[in-house]
């Protein structure tokens, strides 16, 4: 009962914020309910509402900002300004969490003033008894319960929208809610974040100018994480580095992220400016590993080849690789997709980074795919956002950097690494077995098929597909006919009741109901000829 009351109270809060921020207009601008041109005002109110609703909704906005195929440009740009800042938790509550999770009290001192505060965690400077400077990251008390309530509310809302709106189905509202849940649960568990940090540190060992703070074990729990302290600042235009040094850092940063995606298949998926610090010694530190992207081997390989094809301006190969990654239907326009791709891809070839908006090439691929009914996997969107954030920081360090050229230069290394991996004995023989095993079954399969043909027992199933438009039209016709019958019945019944003196008020009510329903039907038919 208490849980239901808590969910109901949260639903009331969300509804109140939604009404104040003009949610209906936002849904129309996104195409979920009706259709309306996107505006800066609507996008700004949407962002402010997400910030007001807190952790879960801020993370939802950050996730949506990686989907330029689903949201208008003005919304993507506005969601990039989301601010994840909240008032600090009183230090006594932070101290209590530390004492519960680290009862041995390894700290000689913990600074009561927070170094940073966010909706999930709070960070404090600290000094270990060994004399080592560290930071301690503490999960905000009670945040996990709030996230659970919000996730349950979002799942129900997404399910309702998908049942009521075809646009919501195209937006994959349910899949977005599931992906948000995976991301949030990962960020709430600091043991997972510690493992992520150590993994990325191993992946970037060959990049001398990229640093990951060391995890101080055994001081790691689900709610508390102790890390090496690295002194640095956000990367901005006033970085104070020499031109050559800044250019080298920009190249290493971008190459490091391309390496994580194309070679390793595991990557730091949140490299915004607050998570990439310029250290006092001139190196770059990557921080906050709550969100880690992971790709299966086939997707990683196809994405590697896709980035290479984009860098080499090969539109046909780009189209084939995207279609191999995507889900298509009978209404997908593959030839139109290829034609549009041939027209737009050359504009990104051999241009300096200063002439290209961050992530514009991959964002355009997402938009074109969606326009022609081609559904890209969610992993593509996260990779696109990650590389966009990495190249935006690279642009600050070196505006003349050409990321497309860098990917082309690294192509040989990527292909050699891939060939080496595929020729490893375990990998090679596993691949060989999966290719030969269906061939070994082929004679038996053919024999069974011929036997069924001979005995007349072969059955062929036919499943109708893409009947949505026909079903929609039939439902609309049925609804209109049914409404017309109701109106006629009300008019006739009211006319009969009018002859009885005592029931004239009922007759009047019936005429009013028939008039209201008939007027609504006429308005709906004129406004939306194909719907009720």
C-alpha cells in the first residue's frame, strides 16, 4: 500500500510539472500526439522540466540527446545543456554512509565541503591514513528508491504511449525505457563503476597522454568508491597549452575513443567536458565510468568497417553496412536510402573539424535511416554520441583537426588488429565450425524435405504482414458507422420521448447528446479524413 501511495504521489508531481511546462505542446512537436513544428521555447521548457524532475528524467534527457534520428535538431541541442546539479547532502548523512560501508575507517581526514554534487552521488576530497590524497564518491542516501519509482512510472507511460501512438512506436518508447533502466542501474552500482574504470585503464595503456584515476582497493562498495585524486580543470578555449601540445592531445583523445569502439568493443560512453579533465602536467584524465558502452563482436566489426567506409567516402559500402546492422520491413525504402546517402556523404570528406558540427556525419546517418524506415540499433546512437562528445573536446584543443582523416590514417591498424584477432586459433576454429556445421546437416535436411514432398505432408505457413494500414482503415470505418448508428438511435429515441410530457427533459438531453456526438464526428472527419 505504501509503495502504491508513493508511486501515485510521484505521478501527481510529474503530472503537475508536465502541465506547467506544456507537455501537450512538446508531444505535438515531437510528433507523438499530432504534429507541430519544433520550437526553441518548447525544447527549453522540456529541458527545464526534466531538470526539475530529477535524476531519472535528467538521464532520460541525456539518452534522448543521442537520438537525432528521433528528435528535432532544436531538441537535441537543448538537451545537450542539461545540468545535473542538486543541493549537497548534509555531511553527517555522507559520513554515516561511509561508516556503514567502510567500518574500518581508512581516512585520516574527509573534507566536509563537497568537491562536486550531482543527482546520483556526491564527491569529497579525503586523505587516507597512509598519507595518500584521494577522492571519495558517495551515493546519495535514498536515491535508489526514487529511481525505482520513476522507472516504474516511465515503463507504464511508455507502454501507454506505444498502444496509443504510432509515432511512439517509431520512437521505440519501450526500448528507450529499458535502455534507461540499464544505464541507471549501472550508474547506481559503484562496484561496477570501479570495474569499468580499471577496464578502460587497461584499454588505454598505449596512450600515454590519457589517464584514468586508479581505483583504491579494497575501499569499494556499492555505495562508496575511493579513487586516486587527480588535480585538473575542464578543457576550454583558455587551456594555456602550446599549439603543438594541444594538437597532440586532440589526436590522442579522438584516436583513443575510436580505438575503444572499433578495436576493443568497450568504451567510456560519457566523455562530456565535465568528465575529461586537463591535468596540471598537461595530460588528459577521463573520469566517471558509470556508463560504459559494450558491443558484441559482430556489431563492433561492422561499426569499424562503417567508420572506415565513411572516412573513405564509399556510400555503397556505408549503405550495405548500415542495412546489415539495422532492422528493415517491407516498407523500408532501401534504394531511396542509398540515393540520399550518395548525395550527402561526400560533404563530410576531407574537411577540417572546425567546418563540421560535432558528430554531424553519424547523426545524419541516423536521420536518413529513420526517414527511409530503417531502424538502427540503440548501440549505434550511443557510439555516435560518444564520438560526437570526443570530437567536440578535440575541436576545443585543435580546431584544425580532421577526425575523418584520422580514422582513415588508423584504418590499416584497425584492419590488421581485426585480422590478427580472427586468425587466433580459438577464434578461427570456432568460426570454421559455425560455417561447416550447417553444411554437414544439409544432406539430411534435403532428404527430409524430399520425403515430405513425396508423401504430401509438406506444410507451408503464410503469415500476413504489414496490414496495419488496412486494419486502421477498417477500424476507422467501423467506429464511424457505429457512431452514426448511435446518433441516429439517440435522435429517434429522443423524438419518441418528446411525445411523453413527463419525459421531455430526457428527450432534450438525448437531442443534446446526439448533437454533441454528431458535431464531434463532423469536426473529426474534416480535420483528419482518415481517422475517427
